[in-house]
């Protein structure tokens, strides 16, 4: 599994709008793409306006096959420049532990 991490920094007053638009636009598109596993969104409690999105993919090839044209279209629909200006990181999951039930 591969994790794509995206860090956004925006005016704290825009976070709610960012989360709404992200759920409306990006979540459905990701769900339809081969290899998508899950998306988590974290809001930094100590740094207002910082949002981290972790997108889990089955493989790097699945992630990298997400259409660039669709990404550009979704970014354009997000609207605000702060909503698409981010830092990106890639990680490979080498270990994971689930809580015993």
C-alpha cells in the first residue's frame, strides 16, 4: 500500500468550505478510481488553517494513473487558490497494526 500525503495551509476561516468542497468533488472521483483504498482528512489543532489529507492507494501505479486532466478539472472546481496550493509527500506502508477486537 502507498500513502499520498497532501498538506494545505489556508486562512482558518476557509477550512469548513475547503472540507465541504473536497467531500463534494474529490471524494466521489477518488472512490471511482482503481486502487483507491481510503482518504483521511486531519485538521491541525495547533496550527489553525493547516489541513493534512492522507490518501491510501493499493499501488503506486494506481495512484499515478489518476488522470491529470481530471485532477486539473477538480482543482479548478475547488475554486480558491489556497485549496489547491499544497505540499505533497509519498510514503510506502511497511507496517500497520489494527486494534484487536
